C-alpha cells in the first residue's frame, strides 16, 4: 500500500531502521517527487553521495515548509537522534561551537533526508582533523546574462591552472546555473592558507581569461563574467556536495561529470529521474577522487600567491567608518524575507523608473541571498553604471525594509 502524506513508515537500510515521516508528502510538485522518493533516490546514489559528504561535519539545510519557502540552517545535531548518528564539534570563527552531524553510511543519509535536507552541505574537513581541509572548492558562479558556454570556457581555464600547479580538478554541475570543481588536497594547510590558494587560483584564472572570468569580490564590479568564488573556502562556509538535490521546481541535481562531457552538460539535463538513470548505467563519474595518491599539494598555488602579491583592496569610505567605498553608482532597492518579495519590490521600483530600468544590463540588477541568524534574507541593489549621470535616481526609501536581526543580536560589522 502506498503510504499517505500523514502516515509514517519505517525502512531498513543496511540493518538499521530509519523512520520516514510524511513519506507521501509531495516535495517537488512539477515532477511529482515525494519525500519517500527522495529517500530512495539518495539510497540509489548513496556511494557517490557519501563519497562527497561522508566523514565530514555538515550543516543541516532543512526545507521543512517545502521548496517554495526559505530553508533554515541548523548547525547543531537534533537531540533526539539515533545513537548510530555520528557527530563532531566544530569551533566557528565567531567563537561559538556546534556539535554537527557526520554522515557515515546510507542509513544516516536517509535520516538527514527525512529531516527535510534536500541538499547536503558538508564542511571541507574530515571529522578526524577539523583544522586542515582536504578539499579546495572552486565555485563558478555566473552573473546574470552569462551563457553556459562561457561558464564552460572558464572551467577549462580553471583546469589548466590546476594542471599547471600539480592539482586535479573534478567537475560537477552546481545544480543551479553554475559549475563546481572539487580538488582533493593533502590536509597540511589551515583554512587561511587554503582560502589564499583558492583566491590565487581565481586571480590567475581572471588574468588568463579577463573578459570571461572575475575574481572581484564585490558583485557590482564583475560585469557579465563568471565569478570564481574563492570565499567558499573560508572557514564556516559549506557548498552543496555531489548528488545533492537542489530546491528548484525541476528537482535538479549537482552531478559529477567527466571533463570531456562538461561542454554539453547543461544543468537542466540533470534532474532526479535523469541522474537515477545515469547512475544506474555508469556509476559515479568522480569515483576516483579519493584514490591513493590523488590528493595534491597547494605549494604551487601558494608560491604563485607570493609572486602576485596581495590582492588589490577597494577604497575606504570617507566617513571614517573603515567600510568599503564602492567604485560603482549603487542604490539599494529593498530588503526582504523571501526572494519572491525581493523580485516584487524590484518590479515595483522598475515601474516607478521605467526609463532607467530600460537602460539596465542583466548584471546591473543585484539580488543577493544574505545569510541571517538561521535563514536567508534578500537584498536588492541596482548598479546605475549604464544610466547617464544626470538621469540616475537618488537613493530613496526602500520599497521593502525587512530587518533580519529584529529581536536578535546583530553580528559584528
């Protein structure tokens, strides 16, 4: 009998019983994928998913209200966990700590999916050594208006830079619009050194492909380029790992690829049903990522960092605050709790300024998901660089002014 939305069911995974609540709940209405379907998907690709996430503490990104609502981020492991769920205690840069889930097997994988985790967000360290990452993560994040072919061209430059410095990159779709390239490294360097190596890689990619790629941290300065997001290697940051299902209507999957198939691997091709078929036919394209001797050295990139010198810093504001002064004519439009609200506020502003809106390029509209205390909020800004100076509207009252820190302690800075 097919379980209903309201009934719980228990499945056996490698000799362990895992309770699945509301198994018939439809998580992805468009393809009709239920919660139990997601559990079975992850069990089918468990070897590959665990290759990316097992042994690593992870943040639980829980979509308890469905893909149409914002997730909340849970660092601390639930108190009522089974005794076979492993954990590790991480100490964050903020001075806080949290006992986080560490996946070890398929049963623990099914357990976190039952909590509402669609994608897996592990840290780049193993539980046995929390201070030295064994993975450098290259996140190729396209600005609006960037086509897939440009993302691929940048990925190939990334591969070239890695090859030149004795490192091997393993590509995968991000599950959204971009690409990730994971690099196994020897766990000899701390977070600061790994981030420096990643930033150096990004700067070198920009140097080799200046019209295609950007290492500029400030979004308004990137133009229609692919941002090589080196800050994903900072301490406390996590990235969706291999075979993660993303919260998009078509149930897209972050899918490992061979380099020779990257060019034709548009992200929308890799949905849950498609990846199930692909995995059954050929297995995991990243199966060799943990082979003996596969981990590389950061020595080459760190030498390049010394040759390049420090990255250029933006000018400071003239008010003595020490904050950055943008080189672009930015105005802020809205701060909202959800992305639909952000887009609605943007359309309201465009309706007020139709002549200005007509001059904006895709990359001039900046809709940013900002990490709050436990969930995302959204900031909308507009770069007026393509609007004649005399026609630029002044900063005005926000179309929406959500305060994500209301009733909470605002973080330093």
